[in-house]
């Protein structure tokens, strides 16, 4: 039953992300409450502690990417909420699979948009600039117009959903 709820949470989040460019906090709060309740029901205080640690790991790992604009807040919260339903090991595996799938989707998108060299040039100039200045800056702070910013964006909720299906669905 727990896995069905998790897949429902991730599917709805991916759909709202694709349609409205947003993962709704109300949806994530309800999902977090369900996940924490399930953890307590299944294993009591130990389950709650495990769920809280499983939630904290994605948040701690992804927060720096959010700060520089590499991930949206909804993506970070979605992976944290998914941790409520997973063990610590499963959270880490699903996070890794999500990033691999996100990279594959990004490469496909760049191939379709024929902007691979432009995107890589921007990324490398960003890395060099951060290295030379010794200060972090927003990844897209170069003032490009909204259409250009959308070119480099993927809806990360989709690789999160796919990663979870691969791992928890028994494909992996």
C-alpha cells in the first residue's frame, strides 16, 4: 500500500509540474503527513526516526543546488517527501537514479533543441567564473530572457518518478 501512495504522490507532482510548472506545497504536505503516519504505524518511534533521516538526506544533498538555481524548491521538497516512504538506502539509490535519468533527459533535450554546445559552453563558463571568483552565483543570473532560460530546463519531477519506478517497481 505504501508504494502505491508514493507512486501516486510522484505521479501527481510530475503532472502538475509539467502542466503548471509547479509542485504544490499542499500536495507535498499531505504526502509528508501520510508518509510519516505510515512510518509510525509500521515501526513506531523507530519508523518515525528512520523517515525523518530519509527525508533529511535528500534535502541536505540538494539544498546547495537549490541555492544556486540548479533545482527548484519543489524538486528538493518532492525528494525529501519521498524519503518518508523509503529507507535511507532506498532514498540514496532513488536520488542517484533520478540524477542519471535527469542527465539522460537533458542530453536528449539538448539534442532535440540542437543547443548542446551552447549549454556546455555556458556551464563551463559558469564553473570557471565560480572557481576564479571563489563565490557562488545563481546559475542563470546572466539575464537571459525567459524563453532562453526555459530551453535549459527540465521538469526534474519526471526523472524522480521514473527513478522510483525503476528502483521500487522492480526494474532495477
